[in-house]
C-alpha cells in the first residue's frame, strides 16, 4: 500500500470483506515521524483516503477505530499482514 515514488514502508495491512466488496486499511511509515493510514475501497478507488499522523501510536489508534467501525457494520477481516 505504500505510495509509489516515496520512501515509505508498509507497517500493517488489513483487507476486509463484506459480501462481494473488499476494502483495504493499512498503515505506511514515511521515515520515523510520518505515518499514513490508508483506506482503499476496492469497488471505488476514487474514494480512497489517506490520513497522516506524526507518530505510530496515533496511526494505530486511528486504524483500530476504522477497523472496529467496519466490524460493527458487518465487515470481516479477510487477510492481514504486518
């Protein structure tokens, strides 16, 4: 999920599924002080969102909030990687 052409690395990637729809939510690090939470609905790539944070803890909290909301809405974790 890292952005092409940047010095980023994926820290965490979860792919959710709900029926035929899939959505990926992950965290990428850009150096030691920049972390992006990326949400990518596979059926509508133009709706992708990137939220930037200054530390990993804030990015992890945001990822957890998104994941909890998806699970409450009936989404299931299909795959994950660290």
